[in-house]
C-alpha cells in the first residue's frame, strides 16, 4: 500500500492537524468498536501532538471517551519513568496527567526493570489485552518516528533483524550511547491497522526521501521495512523534512 503524505509548513501546524485527525479517527472507530488499542512513540516531535491532544481536551474543542482507549508504547529507554529520557514520562507529563483516563488504561514499558524479563512481561501483557491474529497483537494505531539513521521505534540499522523477529518485543542497544532499549518488533508494528510516521526538520530529508520514493537504500534501514500487512500507513511531515521528496 502506498503511504499517504500530509505536509505542513510548521511542526506545530502538523501536530495540530494530527490531533484533529486523532479525534476524528478515534470517534469514527468507536462506531464499530468498543475499545481501541494504540501504541505511542517517543522523541521530541510527538510532544507537540500530545500537547495539542491535551489542550483540545481541556478546551473541550474535541471530545473522546478516554476510558475506551488503551495506550501502549512502541519502545522505551531503559530508565526509570521519572527520568528525563523516559518516553512514558514525557507523555505522562504532557498528556496523561491532564486528561481523564483510567490509570489501568496506560500500559507503560517498565524499562527500569531487568530488560530481558520486561520483554517477556510486556509481550504477555499485549497478548492478554490486545486482540491478536496468529499470536501477534493487532493494534488499531501505532505512531512512529524516524531517526536520521533510519531507525524507528528502537530498531536500529545494525539490529535490523528485530524487524522480522518472531518475538513481539526485543532488547536493543543504541549504537552510539550503548543505552539499552526495549522495542516492539517489526512483526508487531506491521500488523497494525494504521501506522503513522511523524518527521520534522532538515536532518530527516534524506531518509524521508529514500523511504517515500521506495529507493533500494530504504530496504536496508528499519523505517523502510515498515510495510503494513493489512493496514494503512501515512506520514505527517513538515516542509523541511519533505523538501527532497
């Protein structure tokens, strides 16, 4: 399936549009589903999006029944939830602490624990809660970012085997900092009903160009191997990231 591209002049405008789309899409899905299962990404770009969701909710600009959404994460750094680098911590501070959502609907990766043990725990948690097909959880929506090196979630180019792993989660290592990460595998990501990439800034131009144009180089990087089996994929980009497309 060809990706849908949505390009905006500024990151803030992109995030605003994606927040509007979130409310529209989620409420449309609620017409036929009682509960939705969504996996969030980390990094700086999604924080604009999270803040807009929170602002819209507080302003009652849009409404959604948060009790009917269960949130998971695509990856997490192996730090405590209070750490500045925690993906969960960032989302909690900007979004979850400001909306009326049951604590039991937020399923963070407990990455401060033993990574190997947490991979097993989180894998089992997903299988218990998220509807699955063939032993693989099927998320309604997964949000992703992309790094300058083409990594996505915490699947790095030198550990690209995590794309096709039969496991649901893997422990990976950042190639430069050597920080341990826990990530969903490509097996889980590609089963999602909808996948949305977010990318901003000139430093993402080359990677975005390779992936969107389906160039041979894209097959060698994790983000270029995200191809949903049965779902749709879209990209939310600012004009700088999209300049070379």
